[in-house]
């Protein structure tokens, strides 16, 4: 059951648009997470969702290691875990069956499979609990920006006003189209059918036939998804001109074409289709309007990176946009959102392109796949690919310095419990083993922990609110320069 949604005030009779700090178009995982991040800093947020009700398709999505870490940073993981199913952190890259490699440094080294409507509900509840307003059934149809803010026009003729607008409205983003931002890339070359349904043959027969087919067809599976229910993936007959939903007959026809049997499929829970289109927005920001999640990038779902990439966009953008609203952001802070996140999306698009090629049944692709299977016997190769998929290998360019600079700091045991427990408020954090450093005039934005014990082999580190290491050292003047770079001028 969804909680009661906040309803914004009715349109003003004097035709003056209602004003917010940030309006977010789209209440999927990216939009809801961004709203929550902004509310941690007391930003007035309105989320507009064109759909009147949440999606009903019970599609299972996976939260990867880095997303699980981010949820732990905000105290959300304990709420989410009971609704999901944990799987080992393995077999992510091109569905190659390899165990997790040695050297994977995370307290959350697993995949959490969870129904998409559930994770969307939990994140929306979290945003609302923090004070975000959510209005369903309100579609953005126009926008106009000036030096002071953005005027947003809704389909019902209502106008709203905000300092910033963020499009989190999916791959067919209205906000991106209204901005005129290019979305270059490759159109879909293949499509797949995916759904959940009951079957009419014994499990042993299904398992044997699927194992035989998957020796050459990686875009094919029937996996148990409950008592008598299977998750089914099968290549579509071609690429459709429209995104019309497939039928059970489509599934049965394609199953017979590839497996020689339709396994007696019946009583579908949900049915969908997806393609391998790959596109990346030319820009993540135009003035006071920004893009995040699928509005900024789309790619094949192989490796399950899409939802994770969007949520991680929100964590990167949230505190920076809040800083801009609150008035303490350094001059170029908001520009670092695109500078940091667009290269990450480029890398994800590339690895999904590579994985898609490795799923081909062509002899050349199959030969490369066999070679990669051999190479992944080396832990270094396996670890590198796993870190790509799960985003724990992301390193932002913060300039010259130790390898840890720009990377995320794993959760660790400290005297006060767990490190990530100190990041629930979305503030910066100085971990100071020297016990002589200070955050001084930045104490309203950055916490300071000096009296602690942890497996930290550097004198001190400064963490941004997203958990990435912004500074390493022991010199106060150097620290002050980095505090100014990321957290603006001191308050006193």
C-alpha cells in the first residue's frame, strides 16, 4: 500500500505560479532518490509524475554493490533488505558464470534482487517522509527558463515556478526534448521479450532444455520466480516500430522457434519487451535544467546497470544542487555533476555494447566469449570486470594524488559502529587520525571524527556526501583548500 501523497496547493487565483526550490519530473528510482537527497538539506522539492499509479509489472531488478553501499550511507538498507533476495556477486559480465573474485572490498558484496515496484515505493516513501511533495497524474509539457529560475507548464494548463528543474522522466524524456538536447547513439538492432508466467512441464525438463540452448543462445532463459512461476527471456522476432506490449502468443511462438517447445506457458503475471538501443545526452545541464537517469542515458539492460546508474546520478547531483540552493556552493560545483557522471555513463554504454556482442551466436563472437571465459580465470580480470558492472571501481578525477583519491571509501568498522552510519545526514565527513585537524568554518556542512579506531592507513581523509574521497593528508592548510573547493567559503 502506498502512503498518502503530499498534494501541492491548488493553482493560485491570481495566476502567480507556485514557487519551489527544485521541481523533479519523474518519480522513478532516480527522481525519488534525488528528492530525498535534496530534502536532507531542507530544499523545497516537488516531484511531478505523469502516471497516476505506479507500474504494475512485477519486474525484478538488481541493486549492485555500489547502490547497496549508498543505501547504507543513508540508513535505507535495513528497510530494503527484507523485500529482496540476495545473490552472490558473480556472473554479471555477459552472463559468464564465474564466482566472485578475491579482493572484492565491500561489506555489501552481493546482488539484491527486488521487484521494481517495491524499490520505487520504498524510495518514494523515503522522500515523502523527509518532506518532499509528490504529485501523480501531472505531466510536464513546457518549460521556460531565465536568470532567476524555470517556469514549468503542466498538461492541465497550470504553471509552476522553481529555481531548478531536473528531468528524471526516462528514456523518452519530455524535459530533454523541450531543452533540445541531442541524444545521439545507436537505435535498437535486436529486441527481447521478458516476462513472468506459469509453465506446464516439469522443472527437470525445463532445466535440461534451457542448459542445452544456453550453450549458444545467451539471450534465453527460463528461471524459477516462485511456486510454478518462471521468469522468461527470449529473443523477439524482430525490432518493433512501437513499444506495444507483447502477448503470450508472442512468447509461445518465439519459444517454439528456439526451443522447439513453448513449455506450456500460461497465466502471465506481466509481459514486456526491450531493445538494445544505446544513447547518451550531449549535455546533462542547460542553465537551470538538468537531466539524470534514463533521461540522460539508455543502454541494453545486460548486467542490470540501468537503475543503479540512475540512482548513483542522484547521489552525485543531490548534495551539489542543494549547495547551489543553500548558497554555499563553490562556483563550479554544479558543473562537476556532468564532468563526473557523463564519463561514467559512457563507460557503462561501452561495457553493455561489449556484452551485447558477446551474446551473439555468430562464430566470431562465440570465439571471443570463450577467450574471455579463459581470461576471467585470473582474479585480476574477473575483479576488474565485476568492479565495472557494480560501479565500485569508479574513480572521479580530482587531480593528482594517491589512487584512493576520487574513489569511494568502503564501509568499515569504527569505534562508533560502521563508517556509513556517519553519513546518514548527507554531509561531508573528515576522518582524522592525527587528532589535530579541524573543519573550522565548514562545521555546518562537514562532520569531524577524530577519536576513532579503523583500518585506515592514511593520516586523514575528507569524504564528500556521496562517500568519495576528496582529500588525503595531514596538513591543515591543504585541507582548508580542499574544503573550499568542495564546500565553498567557510561560514566564519
